[in-house]
C-alpha cells in the first residue's frame, strides 16, 4: 500500500518550469533620456579658431560679423578680401583665407571651393628627415616609385640648416607633363626634442573643375602619400606610380 501511495504522489507532481529572465528595462525614475550628440559644424575654410586668432587677432565669430556687415554676396569675393586687407589690417594671404571660410560658412561657396576652382589636399607625417623627403621629389628614380604617372616635380626648395635642423619649411612645385595641372607641396620639419625625426608633407592640388574631381584627386593623393611614407620608412616596397 505504501508503494501505491508513493506512486500516486509522484504522478500528481507538476513539471517544474524553468524561470525565464525578463528583458532588462530602463527605469524611468531618476534617469534622464540619452540625447544624441549633434554633429559640430565644419570649421570655416578648414581653419581652427586658434589659427585665425593667432594670424589675424580675432576669432571666426568676429570675422563672420565683419563680412556680414560688408555684404560679401553683393560686393563679391575680391572686394571682401581687399576690405579685410585695407580696413582691418589682415595680410593678403589671410584675407583670402578668411573670405573663403566666410563664403563656405554662409553657403556662398562649396566645401574646398576657391575663387579659381576646387582645391584638393592630402598630408602625412613621415618618420624621415626633411632632406630624405625632398630627395623623394627631386630624385627621378625615387619619384617614379610613388608619384602618379605623368607628374614631375620641379623648383624644389631646400631650406637652410642650422645644427642639423632646417630653419624654415621646404617646398616643391609639381605639374602633369601635359601642363594641365599644377600642384604645390609644403615640407616641414616636425622632429621632436627627444630626438625623434619626423617630416610633415602636404600636397595641394588647385584649380580643379568640380567637387567630384576634387574628391577623386584627394583620394589619389592620399593613396600616393601613403606609398611615399611606406617607401621612406622602409615598411614595404613601393611599386610604380598610380594613375593620373
């Protein structure tokens, strides 16, 4: 009888269900909703406030107000740059830069668009001395390993040296062999006080016809500068030049 009673009790037992975890829910009390960060507007002309203050004495907010009052849309780019030069003591190069930045900020000019067309640029910092970097532009055997096909460098300027360090940046001009495009190059020593040797290289390709061409050339020069850096730092063998 005892065995029968035990069997009955066993049959009456219900199967135990495994507890399922409920998805975690955020408690509303005491917590503020997460706000999405809005994208910061691009710097006018790609130039920081700090750089503008250093070179002109005022930040972008000041120059935006000055050129708003001048009415750049009505008077034009050239008159605006001359106004900054004559009335506000901004030097010739920075008067152009500030005017371009203003036009981009106010929607009067597309990004990377200048008065004479679009401008594409690419820059890299290379772990090599400035003389070695300049050799990569001047020495035909080295240049043909990283420059785009059909590009030649000329007017390479080597800076004066003092105690093994350049006293000012070097530069170069590059053109396509058909003479249709001109490029400027700035080469600056970025070596540290700890003895690390570095050189900054910036290529600027001006007078491009439209934004699409600008983006294409910007990508090209970025890729070619990567090849130059790998070549000079000895990380890999650079093969040939890229497309024009």
